[in-house]
C-alpha cells in the first residue's frame, strides 16, 4: 500500500493553523485546568494523535493512563468509513472516573465509541476532551482546548521520513494545495535533526 496516499477530505477547512510545540503544551495545560477539578482517575488517550496530549496530561494530573486505539486508517491511509478497534480499554476502568482524550473532534464518532466502551466496562463516569474541535463537532466533547475550522497542522505529524530525507506530509500538502497554499519549508517545525550517537552498521 502506498503510505503517501491522500485519503481524507479537508475541503471544508478554511485557513491554516500551524500548531507549535509551545502551543500544544499550552493547550494541554488549559485542559488540565479545566479537567483537574473533576479529578479523573484514568485517561484513555486515543491513538495516534491523542497519545501526545494524553501522556502530557497524565503527567500533569498524576493519573493512570491506558492508551487505546481505533482508527479509520491502515498504514496512515483512510480505508474504513467508521473507526475500527485496534487496542481496547482495559478492565481497570471499572469503578473509575475516566477521561477519553483525542487531538481533534470533527464528527465526534471516535471519542463517543471509546466513551461508550468505557461505560460498558463499568466506568462510574466517563468524560471526553480534545485539543481542538471544528464548529460542527463542538457539541460532542465535554472539554475543548481550541475551536477552529482552519486546517490544524500538528507538530508531530507535519513531516515524514521518505527517500532518505524529511518531507512535508503529503496529506497536509494536498490539503494546503486545495486552498491554493504551497507547502513551504516555513510551515514545518523549526527543529534541526540531531545526529544519532549510536546506530547499527556503524552509522552515527
């Protein structure tokens, strides 16, 4: 399968919002302030994008974390109409206040599926949170860090390693092109790759 195939519809995004690592940290801290008084006991971050805020929020709130995964994608390509389970919530959610956390809410289908599964497993209460939501998805999450209908570009998936070089993720490039925007180097995360200290085969 061609891993660079573009298969997600971004036609209803207007404008571009590159998210820096500093923005990401600030948005996650905003969720911590909002969620903290509820005192969740377990966080279920939804992979892959939810793993980033999920890990940080679990550290900030000092609570348990159990990553889950369901996706429409295979090999980074959308191939299913509805999300399919890959890693389900554990039995440990029974009797606990559970926070389901993802990066983005568009339809809300994914976080709703995870929330319902946690409740089926005996969670006393399950709430949902996202870093960002589009205006057509704001009714679903209990907590939202930012609402925007722009094309949100995360700092962790903006570029890929292919052909011996770092390149703009083709899905973002296609989405930018649909708005008449060129995927320029200035839109990438400003981070020079370090040289690995140790690697098999004598590479360094």
